[in-house]
């Protein structure tokens, strides 16, 4: 993959004042090497990354809920097993990402508090309901599919721990996308009611999935900086375009339509044109007024609060064990 | 004793033909009694898996979402293998048995049917079930029925981890804080009335000598293990009377109807559909 970032070889950084550390940092970025946790980095870089990685982690965790709703009702035992494994994978992704964020100096408990108090955001797609079984398929195909488009370039992110976490995550996300597509494929080739269920789900998730790449480039103030730092490698619109180009033939293979009358092949551009997205809705959902924002937060807060006594017990037990070990080793030393 | 139609028995050995798909493809035909026996073990695993998977996204910490999800997934795997095998007696699939049998036809014990309580209740149930299942599958690994033996040999390795998980948590909760000690003990007291049912012999297990495990034969090892874990965890062996049960005869708790209503709803809305 070629680096499409136009500023790649010019000004990679931030400040006008150039300390030796800053120069070293700039050089690492310019050479496409990696910043590691113990390297010096500008505060703004640390802050931007912490924000991005933790929001990504929160999205994985909140993202367990819409599909988690269908574990108990999955229509076959095989589908149930696949779904349990998938939702569990998302918890694992959350864990790797929190660990990556922690290497930047903010502990997981603080990041978690930011989620629970509403200070930190998560991907707005998870504020939409999973109303039918087909939604599990649409989420896998479109939402995990969009996540892959976003995350594959992040494997080359300038920050080492984030890039490495993404390598692991991407492998699993492509399974998820495949499984989502298979669910829809079975439905689309099933009874008329099943096919309708699949089409309805795609109709509902298409727009929100395209919005997962964020606002249009002209309206995305942080993107430029993030590309200069080589955290992000492609713009929101570039990624969105790739995604559309990927899903159009996949939808055709499913025999389902995408709910966009403006969707057509543009010979000149060599890409599919697509219609305007409802950005007012996007902003409303992001700012808390989506169909499920309150429900998702309440679920997470309840789980956290109801688990407090368990975490306290585990901590108390670990302290007692440590005390015993210290005493034993003291005894040994004096023996 | 062999269980009818073992032309493909050679294909069923440890490390081979262990998944539901493999068993379905092996062209086996379990006899009626063996099928009944596989069904009850499969039902236990299925309903417990259904109960346990509730925790995914609700666990006290992320690591537990994963751990409990793992255990639920293992149990579901056991259920799938056992029900697939049971289905071979009457030309049915695992899904026919899981989704299209009515409540009376399920033969799971009451322990797995109990409504979910707090994490202490869940750990208490997991501890009891896993210790029982560990002894069960260890013994069943030597069954004269090669399919049951192969399923058990795979399951026992997984259940060993489930025992470890429950044991560790019983210790943390028992020894942790005053509140966790109280809750863990309460969980044990709540599940304890349903322990005896696990170890009841009946006509079916008597008829299947050599194939099925005599449940009563597992009790001493279970008692030893549970005493050890409770002592290490500063918890007490409950002294509560045993409940009236009857799960193996299809006499269930009210809660099972709700579990099945939820689990079977979508499949029953679209009979004959494939997914
Ligand atoms: Fe994920
Ligand atoms: Fe995923």
C-alpha cells in the first residue's frame, strides 16, 4: 500500500520550537519507524492517541451489547456458538486496546471512568438497536467490515503498541465480517420472511455504517494532524470510498440492495458514487440522542456497579496473598 | 455392550469426530436408551450454557466476560455433540432437539434451571456443576460406547479448566471481603438443595451399565473435592434440606419455561427455515 498522506515527507510535526527530542520524534515519524512507550513524544501526540485508542476500546466494549442481545435467541446452536465467540472476541479487543492505551500513561480505571461518566465517546453505530436476527448479520458484514477498512491502515500506525494491537484485532474482525455475510447469505437464500428480514437490516445499517468513518474531510478538523503524525493514513472520505467499493459487489452477491438511489459506478473515477448521508442525524446520535445511547450506558454502568463487590473481593484476596508471601519470604531469610 | 450400528466406530476415537458436525457426518445410530442418556447430559450442558452466556457484557470485569463466555461456549460444544449424537436415534438434528422439543421433553436437572442470581450464586453453581461434570466425564471416558467416550474425553479437559475457574473464584470470594464471603456462602446455600439430584441413579442408568456412568458412584469424589475447596475458601458446607426435583423425568422448575421461551422463540417463528 502506498502512503497517500500528502505531508508525509514535509512537516511531520507540531511545534515550531525544535528541541533535540522533538527532532528525534520527527525523524522517527518521517522514516516511518515506530514510537514506543519509552520514547519522548509531544504531549499533543500522547493526548490524541490516548483519546483515539480509548475511544476505540470503549467502542469494542459497548459494541458487545447489540449483538449480545441475540445470544440467548440465536436460531441454531451453531450460530449461537459463533455469536458467543464473536462477542467474546470484542471483549478481547477492548482488553488489548486498553492495554495499548495504558502504555501512554493513563490507567484503565481512569479510562473506564471517562466512559461511564460520558466524558469519552464511543462509535455512534452502537447506539442503534439490533432489532432482528438479521441485524446480527448486518452488523458483522457492515459494521465489522467498516471497522476493518479503518483498522487495516492502523496496523501501520506510528505508535507501536496501537499498531501491534490492530494486527491481532484485524485478523479477528475479518472472521466477524465473513460470519456476518454468511448470516445474511443464509437469510437472503431462505424463506421470503427471512429475505425481508435481511433486506430490512441492511436498509437500517447501511447509512450508519458509512458514517463510521467520521464526518466528510472538510468537516474533520483533527484528521489532518493525525495524518501528519501517521496515526491515520487515509482520510475519512478515502476510507469511506473504499468501503463502498467493497460492499457493492458483496451486496450483489447476496442478492440484497443497498438503500441509496444515488449509488452507481463512475467510470471516470473508477469508484462508486454514493448519495449524501444524514449528518444531522449522525451528530444527534453522537451527542447522546440516538435510539439506544441511554440504554447502552445504563447497561455498562449497571454491570460495573454490580461487579464492584467482586472486584473488591479479588483485590482484598490478592493483598492477603501478597502479605502471606512476604511473611513467608521474610521467615525464609531469617531461617 | 455396544450401542447399535457401530459400523463407523473406528472413526470415533479421541481427537477425531468430536464436534457436532463430525458426529453428524459419521453416520452413527445411537440406540434409544443411549440417546436418552446423551439427551439428559446434553440438556444439562445446554441450559447451563444458556444461563451462563447471560453474563457476557454484564460481568464484573472484562476478563470475566471472556472467561464466562469461554465456559458457556465449551458447555454449548458439549451440548451440541451430545444432542447431535442423541438425535441419530430418531433422525433428528441438534437443533430439532434444542428448539422444537417442549418443556416436558427436556430432562435437565434443576440446578441448571435456577434463575440467575448474583456472581456469588453463579460461582456456587459453577463450582457444584463443574466438580460433578469433571467426575462424570472422567468416568464416561471409559464408556463402552465409543462416541460417548470420545465426547467425554474431550469435555473433561475443558471441564478441568471450569473447575479451576470456579475454585479460584470461590477462594477469592470466600476469603476476600466480608460482603463477598456472605454472598458466596449465600450462593452455596441457594444451590445446595439441588445437589442430590445430580447423583441419583434411575432405571435408565441401571439399564445402561458399562455405557452410562452410575451417578451415585461419583458422589464420594465430589464430596471430597467440595470439602477441600470450601475449607480453603473459609466457607461452610451448607446444611439445608434437599429440594424436590425430578428434572430427569421432565418435572421442571417454573424457570425452565422462560429459558426455553426465549431460546426457542426465533427458531419457532420460522419452522423449517435454515440459518
Ligand atoms: Fe472488535
Ligand atoms: Fe468484530
